[in-house]
């Protein structure tokens, strides 16, 4: 083939190719690029509140904002949760508004819990108004819980009142005294000891009073807890008072130190085994096998058997 013929063949092929490309471009429509869907940052977070949730916008001091309008957008279960959170958000400053939010909850059990939580949240603002809420709760469980919560709210601000209010906590009376007196012990262990020394109620109430001191003080000051249990708590009938204090100490300290705290129970002296039971009982929630291992280090046969049965069961 001559150079002249090759040149014309090349030109002809190039023209055909360019024509095809141009034709395709004339009939081509660009595909629309759909941007990724934006996450609605105003969506309601259900408890527990997630890390990194958006700070509130607008007025108010609460770290998260719940609104009636947002709650109404959810289906029944999430709506109930949302209104409960809205009620708790309003409770400190707006008792009526908080209770109104509770009435929007369709589940009657959750509604009673909501009202009890609102009363507890409002108690630091107006204790009398908060107490007036409790008798209006229909279910006894939550009426009693309402009193319990208000007593807890007063434990470190009006300690004597808070402790005595537990007398009205019905089915939660022993639990109330245990927790409230424990909170008191963290800030005023002399008053907490005074409450337990009064020897009120049956053996369950009396021994749980000492248990609360050991548990709550150990959460904030382990050396002080050992000192209280070893020196200031009486032995009691069958040594139950001091044993319960040391059991509470083991539990409270293990909440932070975990199973490793078992090695510290030697500081419990004659109540070492009760301390180990407290560590094991808490660690049952974390690892049953580890907790059973702690039970097997208990020297007293009766306590070792009790520990293994409770943890294993």
C-alpha cells in the first residue's frame, strides 16, 4: 500500500471514530448523583444517653433537649420513653409540666415510675410539693418508690429527715434505710453509726443498716470503710453486724477494683470471709466462674457453701 493510500485510510477511520463519539455524547444524559441521606441530628436518644449526642439548641440548661412535638412523632413504645425523659427533664423546675408529660405515657406501669422519678427530681427544689405527688400514684410499688426516691434526694442535704422518711417507704423501707444511711455515711459516718446503733426493727433491718455503711463508704474511701467495720461496728448477734458491714465493704470496693479486691480482704481480720463474699457477690454480675473461684477461697465452711450456692445458683 502506498503512503498516500495509508494516509487517507487513517483519516477515514479517525473521522468514523470521532463521529461515533460525538453521536454518543449527543444522546447521553448524565446520571443524577444522589447525595447520601443526612442523619437527622434531632432524633430522640433513648436512655442511656449515647456518647456524643448533640448539645441542646436554644434555651435551657439540660444537656439534651426533649420536646413534646418530637415525642409525638414516635410509635407507642418510643413515645412512652420519650415522654418519660421529657418529664425528667422538666422535673427540677416545672413540676406541673413534668407530671403532664407523665400523663402522655400509655403504659400505666411506666406512668407510675415516671411520676415517682419526677417527685424525686423535684424534691431538691420543693420537698413538700414533691411529697404531695406520692399519694396520687395508683400503684403501691411506685407510691413507695416515690417516698424512697425523695428520701435519697435528702440524704446529704437534710440527713435526719431523709433517714426518717424511709419509715414511710412501705415495701422499700429496709432498702431505703440501707441506701439512705449509706449515702449519709459517705459525708457523716458518725450520724450513720448513730442511726444503726438505735437498733430499730427486726434483725433484717438492723443488719442491713450496717451493710449500707460498709458498702457506700467503700465506694469512696476503702481505708475508712475498713476502719469503721473493724473498730466502730459492734459484733451484734452471731456477729451479724460486723459481718454485714464487711460484706458491704467487699461489694462496694469490688465495684471499682473488681475481683482483684479479694486480695485486700485480709484487712477484714476475723471478717475476712464476709469481705470475700461481698467481692464474689458483686462479681457474679461480671463473671460467674471468677466469682465461684473467690468463693472457694473462703475458709469458713458454712460461708463457703453459702457463697457457692448463691453465686452458682
